[in-house]
C-alpha cells in the first residue's frame, strides 16, 4: 500500500477534526494517539463509520501506543491543555511543556523521519521545545499559527467589505500571541489594497484607519473571543483546517507560501528563534523563508513580537525545559 501515513498526537477536540478532515480529503491513513484509554479508538471508529457516506478508503486507527506511529510521513501534535476563559496562551506553559517533552521523545523514537506540525500552545515555545528534545532538523519541525491568524484577519476583512473571503489575501506575522502582527499595508482583495477600499467606503482616511485598527485588534484577540464563548475549551475547527492546509502543501509538494512558525537564524534578524513568517512548504518541510520588506512601524511591531517569543522561551528554560 502506497498511501501516506499521518499520525495525530492528541485526540481531543482538534485531533478529532483533523482525523475527519484527513479522511474526507483522503490525504492518507490516520493514526490517532492519546493517553486517554479507548477515546482515540472510539473517535477513529466513529470517523471510519462515515466512510461509506463520505466515500473514503483511508484507514483510521486509534491507539495508546506510540509504536503505532512508526513510518508516519507527517505528525501533527495537539497534545496539551487548551485555554479556559481568562487564560492567556502563555498560562499553559508549564503543563504543556511537560506534555510536549514526552511527545517529542515518543515521536523521536517511533517516527524519526516525519515532518512535524505543532498546534499546542503556547505555540512558539512548544515548537522550540519539540525541536530541542527531538533533535529533528529545523526544516522538519513547524508550528501552525499564521495560517489560522491570517484566515481570521481575512474573514473580518471580507465581512467588513461585504465580499467573498476567497479573494482576500491578508497575512499575519510574528508570535502566536497578543503581539502578533497583521500586515495591513499588504492586505488586498485580488490585488486591490484593503486600505484603499476602506478609504473609498468611508470617504475618510482617519475613519478607514480606525476600522482597520479594530479588525487588527479583533484578529489579535480572536482566539480569546472563541474561548470566552465556548467556556470549556478553545477553537478547534479552524486550527485543524489550518494544519490541514499545511499538511496538504507538504504531502502534495505544492510549495504554497504559508505563514508558519519556522526557525529563523539570520532571516528577520531573529538569531535562532521560532516565529511566524511566510515560508514555502513542500515535500522537505520548510523549503524557503520569504523575507517581507517591513516599514519602520511594521518592523518595530515584529521586533516586539519576537521579544515576546524570546521571553517566553527564556521562561521555559528557567522552568528547566
Ligand atoms: N500525550 C498525548 N496526548 C495527551 C497528553 C500526552 N502526554 N496529555 C494530554 N493529551 C491529550 C488529552 O488527553 C486530550 O485528548 O491532548 C488532548 C488535547 O485535547 P483537548 O483538551 O480537546 O484540546 P484541543 O482543543 O484539541 O487543543 C489542543 O491545541 O490550540 C491548542 O491551546 C490548544 O494547547 C491546546 C491544543
């Protein structure tokens, strides 16, 4: 059998949607791993029993044994606690770092050639830790944040301009926290700058800026907005959809330019940190990092976000990880 194999570490809310999307898109066989007994087996059985309806032939296996992930092409990690109302992503650091360390050891031992996409929060720190513990090459350990943050920003723009989100191109860079940097100057609708459209809509540059600022702020707080409404967990449909777009680009070698949490050495003057920037994702994982020209204000915002990531990683190191 020549199908791709995708292991999902963490069979909670996001893990379940990931399994369903992979099956529906027939991207490959799924192994869903969780430490909770029977639950991943139950979830995969449930998804598999929709195969006649959704017309897919991929196999789905739930497991509590890391050995079952052997030979995986892609591993997507959602293991860890989600936020509760009032919590920041950074509040999850200690608990999720302990979990991520175990996960990295399990993946290293059982799927040493996989390309890994991390979703667990606090994202930038979790990606850093996974890479450090596993020792996997940097181009094969990637974080999902930017695709989702950019989709959120694009959705708000489409609603504001009352047009199809399919034509909106907007990107969010930086860390996956309140300091993230939605690039307003580059945001466009099939090439037409969003700022220009807002100025025409309101006939007033100051009002247009105010509307854009509100969309930027909503984007930065979008995860928290969902947490506050759900009360028992955090977003799960959209993070899963975002990771699937990255997975598809890698498995099909599409070489899409997707904002991703990637390791930056000299690029963006980051000096050895994982942070969100546009990257070409293909069969080798991160194949290229694209440096966007930033003006002074954008550059300052990016540096501020990078500093937030640096201090999060320093906190994690102080905790002994
Ligand atoms: N190994 C594997 N799985 C684990 C481990 C571990 N050591 N510890 C916990 N888990 C599992 C839990 O049993 C649970 O099923 O991780 C799963 C997490 O699922 P949910 O609690 O439903 O969380 P989810 O909404 O899927 O979010 C997961 O992604 O977006 C981030 O902030 C979010 O960090 C959170 C993660």
